[in-house]
C-alpha cells in the first residue's frame, strides 16, 4: 500500500472508482480525487455532484475538468483525462496516481491485444505499479474481479453510477466484455489470476530493464531489432507516449533513427540506442564537437544540450 504517499485518485463515480474511494478510506490511505466531465451522458453532471459531495463529506480536495471533445473516442477521452491528471500532479506535487483498473480490465486488454496479434509485453502491458516520468501509477484492484467489487459495493450500501456507454458494442472493448471476458472471469477467476501471476514472472525474466536513465534520457546496448524495439516501447511508454504498430515499424525500418510525433527522438550509434525528448535547438560548435567525439547521435544532442548537469555518455 502507498500510505505515506501524496495520492490522487482518478474518480469517475462508476462501479470501480466508487468502491476504490471507500477502500482507500478503510485502509487509511490519504488521497484526493479528480474527475472529468465529458458531458456525453445524462448522468454526467450528477456524477460530478456525487464526487463533490464525497469530497466535502470526507475532507478531500476535488479537481474537476470540463472536457468538450469535437469527436468523442476512447483515445481522445483518455488523452484529455491523462493530460488533466498530469497537470494536477505537477501543480499540486502528487507522486502517485491511483487508478481503478481491475482483473476484468486486465483480461479485456489481454483479449483485445490477442485479437490483433501481440507479444507477451503487449498482452501484459497493464501493471500494478508503473513508473512514469514524474509520478507512479498504482492499481490497488489489479487482482480483484468486478464481481468482488460489486459484492463489496452492495455489502456496504455504496452509491455508484452505471456508464451506459459501456454497453455499446460498437466499441471493441465492450464487445469483448459482453461476449467473452466477464463470463470467463466469473467462471475461472482463480485460474486467470494464477496464469497472470506466472506470465508476469516470465515477462520479468525476458524483459530486464537493462538500460541507463539520466533525467529523460535513456540508452542501452544494441542487441537485435526484435529485442531492442520492445525496450524502446517500454521506455517511450514511460515518456507518456504509446507506440502504434506503424510507429514501431518506422523505428525498425529507419534502423532506430527517427522522431515520433515530433516529440520523442530515437537515434543510434554503432553500439547504443538512445531515447530522449526531441529538442531542436541551436548548439555551439564546441558542444557539437564534444558530441561527435562521444559518438552521441544527432537527434539526441538537443536534449543533452539542455540537460542541467550537462553530463555526457561514457
């Protein structure tokens, strides 16, 4: 548990986050809450009012975001949501973002990736703890099923809202949830938990984090493209960007020398691959010569130029 941390709970007033709110209270874990109103459902305003009432009753700070999207999609909603959370985390000095993802969510993700063709890392990309650039994600319900959460809510007479959009099967996640994942978890919950446990151990053995990090600069020794692209994928996720298949292909096809979305630079020399925020800046000749001698590839130099400590890579 993260009892001593400065925690922010991503709250939606739905099944999982409502249960998590009271779970944190019961376990004396300090937290404040943040909620996003997309104004897409009749109950959106009522959900925000519920968040306000809980915050007032239990003396919690409550941060509210009004998010109006020109075109609603899961990705656009997620981008708006996480941008809001990270702004609060920076401004208010939180160090942990608490999310209400649970066992069914993990299994849904597993099946979604399986349906597209994925490797172990992609199948298991949702972790209990995830270190981001300036905060940590924690999922306390990581190994708890939705049935267990509903039982907890009913037992304790806890109010929650149902998001009707979760029943719309035009979204692939909802289709998988209705026809496959929920019933499977209900029938085989313990086996799924045990299988995830074994797979996580295998993942740790296969994907050791054998890279070096300085600020937001990462680098590692090159091995082969199949292994290196998985390392790049993990690192870029820590820099708050999720790679698409097309972007992974681009990285491999350019021999690990490209810029993703104008934000993240990947570049290599004979022995190492480097990843850092992409910064285009005028650099003096002496610095450029130092970079050349140190064999730091061009796309990475702008970030190193702006690093406070100015340390070079040995």
